C-alpha cells in the first residue's frame, strides 16, 4: 500500500506556546485522494483530520491571546488573522462552496477569494459575524501586523469577534 500523505505537515513551536502543534497544509501541498480538502464530501472525512484542523484554529486564537498578554500586539494581530483565515477556509471546505472549488483549481487561497467566501458564508448561514470577523481580522493583519500600528486595546477589541467565529467552527465540527 502506498504511503499516505500526512495532511498536517508543519509543526510549529514558539516562545509563548508549550509543546508542538500541527497546522493544516497549504492547498498546493495536496493531491487528489487527500482527506478533508480533496474529499468529495468533507463531512464524511475522518474525524481526526477535521479535528486537527479545528484544533489548529483554536491554537492560533490561544497564541494570539498569549502574545497579547506579553504585549506583542504585532504577533497577536497576525495570529488573530490566521485563526480567522483558517476558520473561513474550514467553513468554506465544509460547506463545499464555489470559492473552495476555485481555490482548489488555482492551488491557493487569495485575499479576495477569502473575503468573498466570508461574505458567502455570512449570507448562506445567516451569520453576519463571519464577515465581520474577516473584516476586523484583515484590518488587524494590515495595520496591526504589517504596519505595527495597533494598540493593545485595539487588538483586544478584535479578540471577541474572532473568538465567536472560532467557537462557531468548533460548533460545526462537533455537530458533524
């Protein structure tokens, strides 16, 4: 039997987390037959793969909080963006949206596609907080990370919005 590709390929360790956590791969690293991303029905993929992805999203949020506790607003902003980005991807794949097919065909998720996916999810699921989380996380990424121009208080304002999205991902994951 051919070796199966490990879906979660990157182990990440940093100074504010203990242990090593695995994160989902980039779309370009996947090939037909890989579970979760290329599955014809993500809802029937193995629980372990979907659980790993959902857990990595939770980990990004926790890392953001840890960075903020250490007054590192730049890294906190980036981790909030990553938690949101992965949440949008997760929900897009789970709901088999057209944006997922577009990302799969192109081999990458670009910002416009993620933005459109967040709007589609918010509309289809009648959950406005999805697009709000995307908008706030993107601004944190742009101004908090790239320009390092967000105060601790400003980053703290973004956390509850992203936290609501991450909780929704966990709710979706637990319901499958």
